[in-house]
C-alpha cells in the first residue's frame, strides 16, 4: 500500500476533512526545494462558516488553532459572524476596505437584479475579477492588512492559524499564493492549490447558482465570478513584477516584510520533506 493510500491527508492539496467546508485545506506538504516542504497542520485556508455543520465546527475547534483570521469587509462579517472558540484569537483584516462597494467584483446587484443578470457576460465578469485582483495588490488597505497578516505569521505563539474571506478564493487565494511562493513552492504547485477552488467550491455552490441560471444568467459568467481562473493569479503576479520587480521586493517595499523577515518565514514554515 502506498503512503498516499495509507494517509491521504498527508499529501499537498488533500481534500477537506470537513464536508460542509469543501474549500478548507491545509497549506502544508507542498514541496519547496532543497528537500523541504511546507510545515503541515500549521496554516489553513478556508471560506466563511455560514453553512458549516455543528460536527464540522466542533472538529475545527479541535485542531488547536491559535488565530482565526477574517479577511472580509464589515458588511460580510455582520452577515455571517465567525464562530467563537475558546483560546482562539480573532483577527480582522479588511483587505478591500479602500475599495468602493461598487468597485471590483460586486455580485450582489447581479443576484438581486434579473436585468443585470442577463447583461452579465463572461467577458464582463472576468474583467470585474481582474479589477479586484488589481485592488488586492495595489490598494492601500490590501497592502496594510496583508502586511499585518504576515506580521501575525512572524509572531510567537499565534499559529496554527486559519484564514478566510467569503468564498475563500480571492483575498484568501492571494494570501495563500504569496505565502507558498515566498516559501519556494514551485509556480505550478502554487497554481494547482489556487485552482483547486474550482473543483472544491463550484459544485458546493450549485444550489445558489442554479436559480441565477434560471433567471437568464450565463453559466460561464457566473463561474467567472464565483470560481477562479489562471488569468486572475497571473494578473496579481504580473502587477507584483511590474510594480516592484519581483515577489521579494513586493514583500519588502509594499508589505514591510524585509529580507530578514522573509528568511524567518521560511525558517518557521519549512520542514524536512
């Protein structure tokens, strides 16, 4: 029997152990070169907890988390508060605080307006998402709060941690992609983790998207908004390259995480593979 079959959770990108949190995953186990891998059971990414079962909420509470990081807006938090666990410190980082409610990808008006639903083309939806990723890299609030996220990762006794936004794909997706990339995970693996959202999340959201399709929404347009595409992450990395000349300089100049701190992150979150 192979190791994969014997211990399916000890592989990178393993399926969520929580059925009602399909987009949950451990960022550990990804190989990072030089015989090292990302430390397992230390950093988790997920979506919000709105439809999480009592059993899964209990199981999350048994992971030994120290911090639960919420990357959502004030309105999103109010609509779906995070669970409260004893001895788990909450941290709120409003990544898109500087972005107007009408900016970036704003699916609310499309859900509530049948005429807007019919007018939402795949091209428009994709462009809206690309605009959102530009905000994730360039807005003052994103730089401020991603900086605070990495300061948390450098602090003593604040991990293991789980972080999330609403669907766990964009704000969460960039946090995960930048984290894995900084640790030396290969680009193809970074994109693999990022794109897993499509197979994990889209099927779970069918009860929400089916009524939109019946109202005249285009399936590809809906998928462009609630899923992820390679071009979105390409946009983020492209802006990092054009704006700062690479990821290390982005961490240093935009986030205030200098070379020594970057090396400390590698020392903390890489272990022998």
